[in-house]
């Protein structure tokens, strides 16, 4: 199902309004209900999010390749023939395809889609909004049309990956069809005041960012991402302030379009994002900011197809990179089996070499080397090699204690685990690039996420 963050946010907003108006819940209870539902978001939206990113990556190679994949003009016309058989009988939208004008509408759309999908320019029609502004089309109708287009492509045997590229391409014109502006909405207005004004102005926003960052840098859940050198910390604080200034209704100093590329290669999950939201909330509470303003800052949802300028609205931009890599790794492991990783690492001998190389990083890392000191280090290496071999589908059996039992007395936190995984990632990169030994020298870089996911 093509359920986006927009759809999920809309459902949460409906649930919230119903709980307040129909069930007479207190606002505080309604807020708690929303927080309880947030963890469901990735379970519902990940499928579409991953397909969208893969499609966008393919489209970045040029739309002309999509035109060829669809069979050129002939293939697109065949798809549109099937599409019009569907839409003219679809009770949800057939009213927009008048029998008297159906040939003209079909030919106009066919020419438009040929050009949209990378073919030669054929369309000379008016702007999309001018065509649709008097028709009363809403999101429901647009979604129904996209669904019918998908069914038409299924009828012509188009590959699923190509179908996703088509869906993403059509989705991009939704604002034009709906007549929506593409500019950002400046903050959440209430009683004529923006979020920035309700926070107490620019100086209070600066204080909020400083308070939040000071908390994040010592919060073990997200410390890995914020505990950097002083120069990097100053830069991150400034970027956060610049983004939130525009997001809360002040001057736009940071382009929201930069959020996704800035975070794409970081392994930021919904767990980390929720932790940052909690840190922001606690910082705001300490500053005595009222509950409704905090709610608008952190828990508002995308209220239109335009980007919502509140913190929770950027969740997908921040987490999608990690989500795509994890889903791709899971799919590959399920398809090819874990034993393919075991063989790519060079079997038992390769894993033994990898562990030795890994600990060259670990022993030099002052953030975690205190856990790997003393006479038991060689036993730890041996046990980890056996465990990883078993995890990756090797023939050896791990007979040691469970992970929970081993680590329960070590006072390890998320920060320490993130640091260890960073060492794993560095070691894997060297492992592949230096061609150190045997079959492991054949391990492609594309295999790194699939291995690191299990580390």
C-alpha cells in the first residue's frame, strides 16, 4: 500500500480530533495517545518510503530511461488504453471523464504523460491547475486515479520497479492538480501568533536549542550523533537554530531540502528521532514553555501535501537513508540467505581475520576500549568470531552465554554500541578495500550494509 507519512499523519490528526470532540478526552490524555501511536508509523509507512527512494534514485539517471522502460510512445498509449477502460467504470472518479469529451481528455493526457515520462514534447495544453481548478478534485480522487493507473500497468506486464518510478513521477504533480502552493507554510499559527512568537522570540529559541543540545550530548541514546568536537558542535547547533527559526515562523535561514541529504548516510532510526523529540520536549518544559506550544513544536503532523514546518514533520527526511539500507539488507539476506555473507567474509578463517582487524580499531577507541581490556581479550575475540560465524550461517555452533547474560553487568549504553558498530563499519571498509585475504578480498562494498546490519 502506498501509505505515506502524510496519510499516517492525517489519520493521527483525525484520531486526535475524535478523542477530543467525541470521547471528551483531556488534552493531556490525547497527547499521550498520540505518543503511543507514533511507534506504529514505520510499520505502516516504510514500504512506500523505501520504494520511493529506490524510484527517485533510478529517475535521477534521467527520465528518458523511464520512457524506454515503458515501451516508448507505443507502450504508453497501450497503458492509457487500459487505464481509460478502468477510469470510465470507476464510480469514484468516472464523473470527471465525460463521454462527450472522453476522446479529447484521453489524447491530452496521453501526450502529457509521454512528455512527463521522458518522451518528446507533445503537450501544448494549459497549466494543470487551470485545467483542474473547477472540477472539485481532492486527494481521494487523485489517489483513486493513481490506483487505477497502477492497475493498468499491471495489465500490460510492466515491472514493479518501473511502476514505482511511474507512481513517484505522477505524485510530483499532485500540488499542481490540487492547486496548492509549493512554498513552505511558515510555522503553526494560533491566535495570530507563530510558534516563534509563542516561544518568546528569537532569543528564547536560541536558548531552547542550547538547552536541547546540552541534553542530547549526554543522552546515551543519541550521544553518538551529538558528542563531536567543539567546532562540529557549534556548526550543528547553528544549523538546528537556523532550521527551527524558519520552521517556527521566523526568517528562513536553512533550506529544508537539505535535510535529507545531510542525514541520508547517518544510521538514524525512528528510535533516535523519538529520543531527540523527547530531549526537545524536556528542554522546553524546563524553560516553562506552555504545553500547547510544546505540542505544536513536536507532535503536530503534516496537515497538507506541503511540508509541515514542525519537528515531527521532518522524520522521514532524517530517517529514510537508514531505513532504505536496512530494508535492502533484510531483503537481500532473505533472498540470498545468510550463508552468502559467511562465504563473502571468507568463511571461518576470514571472520577470524576480520575480528583481529576490528580490534585494532576497538582497542584504540577511548570511548569503548575500557570494555575490552585485560587477560580475557583473546577469549572475547574467539567467542565473537564463533558467534558471528553462527549468525552469518556458518557451520560452527556458538556455545557461549547469551548476549543478555554477557552484557548485563557491563553498564553498556546505546552510545557504546553505536561506537562499536562504527568500528565494525570502518573495519569492514578496510577489509574490502585492502584485499587482505582469500575470498574476503572479493567482498563488494555493496555487501557492507548487509553485514553491518547483523553486527
